[in-house]
């Protein structure tokens, strides 16, 4: 870490650095974050400290963790304006690849994929729907 953040817990400084990477697009939505071991080496921090940082990001809605698979950056939520009642809802589910998705992922039709859907509403009206697909570990 380039500069220490005096008076701030170490995990918060790590979380802030990762937050900046996610929000700037260095870590794009849907991308797997580096493994805990890589983060402990990069930030020269204990594994527990890195886990606290990831937990803070998860609580802020910036990442989601899939047991046994890793932690992924979640799609960006729109910033709320002062008069705007905007909200984003994100859901994940396992789906079978149709012909188009199978061709894109170079797998057989019916292969298991993880679909993440983010729905943004402004004042109760749907503004955007973003679907992201990821190949499950067992298929790779």
C-alpha cells in the first residue's frame, strides 16, 4: 500500500483501495477479485485483515462472494441525485446455456452458467436491466 492511513483501521484502507479499483473500472463488474493470498501479499496484511476488507465491500454492495468460487465485483449502481428515488436490485441464479450462450462460452448447450441480473428503478419505473453470465468452475 503506497501511503499509510493513520488513525484508520488497516482493513478500511485496503477496502478503500479495492473500492477505488472497482468504481474506476480497473476491476470491472463481474470480474473475480484476486485471491486472498494475492491480496495478503500485495497489501502485506494478515488474511483476517483482508477478509475484513472484503466483508466491508460486501456490506457496501460492491462485491458478492460465492462459496468455493471467489469474490466478484458487482455491477455498478447508479448514483442517486437529490430528488431521484433510484434503487438497484441484483439477483443471481444458475441457468442452462442456450445455443447463443453456449457458442459464446464454447460449451455445450445446457452447460451450467451463473446469471446475474441487475434491475434499476427510478421512482418505481424500470430504467435498466443488465444480465451478466459467468461459466461455473466445474465447466472450465
